[in-house]
C-alpha cells in the first residue's frame, strides 16, 4: 500500500512538473482577447450610368494579449476584396507588434504599426463599427502612409493635459513587410494633447526618401500610378508630410478635422505642393442616434510625380443608429466631383446613396 502511494505521488508530481509550462501558457491565454469586426454595404450610384449592388466588406480579426506587467501584444488580421485574387478575397497583416512598457506610461513598440500621423490612423483600426462615417477620408487613398514596420517610441497621458508623443523609424512607402528597397528609413514624429475627455489635438511630421518610386505595402495609395505625361515615374522622391488633427467627441456633438500638407519633390518637375482636409460634424439626438455631415477635399499638384495630378471634392450627409455597442447602421447621401488627368474617366460628378451595417463579435 505504501509502495502504491509512493508510485501515485511520483506520477502526480511528475505530471505536475511536465504540465507546468502548459498551465503557465493557459494562464497567459486567459489574458488574451480575440475580437472580430466586419461590415456589409448597399450602394446606389450614378455617374454616366446607374449601379446598384451589395458589397461584403473587409473582415478584421483583432487580437490583444497582456503577456505580463511589461509586455503586451496586438495583432490585426484582415480579409478584404482583391480583384487580382482567384477567390476575390485575400488576407493581410495590418498590425502586429510587441509592446514593452519600460516605465510608467512610456513604451517601446516593435513590429508593424499604424503610422501615427493623425487622429484617424492612430485611434481607429479596420473595424468600420468605430468609424464616424462609412469609410476613410480620401487622403488615405493617396497621401497618408498607412503602416510602418519598425521601432516606435511612445509616451501617453503625461502631465495634466495628457501629453503624448510618438517617434517611429522603419520601412517606408516603397518597402514591403520583409524588405526595404534602399538604405534610408522613414521617420515619423508626432505629438498630441488630451486636455479633457473626448478632446484630442495633435500634429505630426513624416519623411521618407524613395530611391525608386515603386509600389510598396505601407502606403494607402500603394505606390505610383500612370502619370498623365506617360508611365509611372521611377526616379527619386523626397516625401514630406505635415498633419494636424482636431477631435472633439462629447455628450452633445462630434467634430473631427484632419488636415494634411504634402511636399513631394523630384529632380524632374521640382516641388509638388499637395493638401487634403476632411471635416466631420455630428449632433447627438440621443447617445445612439447621430445625424452628421462631412466635407472631404484633396488637391494634388500638376508637378506631382509620385501619384498623378488630381482634384477630389466630396460632400455628404448621413445618419447613424447604434442598436448595440456592437451593431451600427449608417446611411449616407454623397456627391463626389473628381478632376483627373486626361485618359481617366473620373471627371463626371457622381451621386450616390450608401447604407452600411457594421458589427463586432
């Protein structure tokens, strides 16, 4: 009997020792959160003819994990429509980084991050549930570098006015998630203040040197487009971006203004001065019912060789109804006027109605 007890005790102790790493892992997984976000849209648009259709939007898996008191992880993985895919949808890694909180509210981040150039890119992720409008400002399609893969130094909620800063060094506009096409890395420097709940004011500067003006993975515009004078420009580009954000979301109203000034210089045409501004204003009838308006303008100079000259003006009115914190319905009436180079069929005004159901799970 004594021998059997010793054998059982040995088995229990051995099993405990062998399973201890797994138990520790399960304890860590208890601090891991998996969330999902998606959206479905209906659009009725008229330009030179009418189109009516439903769209299945991008779907986002959002993962966060507190590894211990110092280390945490954030990952964002999106499946979105891609016309070049045989199945029409392709996955992508939008964010994936380890965060080390080395002192109080000061941290180091290593990995792929949203480039912190403005409020929208710094605060919102790919879940349309949290967007104030149906989609992003047009500047994200042409001027704003969405992602950076590299090292970020961050400070949050410092002092009475909740001062914050971000410094990012990493792969730039023309790079990929595994390679940079030249010796130079992009640099981002951003600051912001949050003097009260719901109010945030910020500014940033972004610089990148493109040795070859090629398509990359980290810019919203995805690289060069055919220019009105010929094929895409393949020379060097000095890319400067200044941004200013004002966001005030309180119990009565919502205001968000995103301004961006871009200076893109080349040896061929010199300096191109580009700018864009997005203004959103909503009034809260109730906490869950908000009518809103927005104005989205953008002007890309005729000297620009990074993309191509373009003027885009978009205005709209909308209404959003939040059924629960995880289900929101938005509807918009839109007017969009684009003036593009010869050879592009975007120069007619476009009218549209869009309805979007966004959700989280």
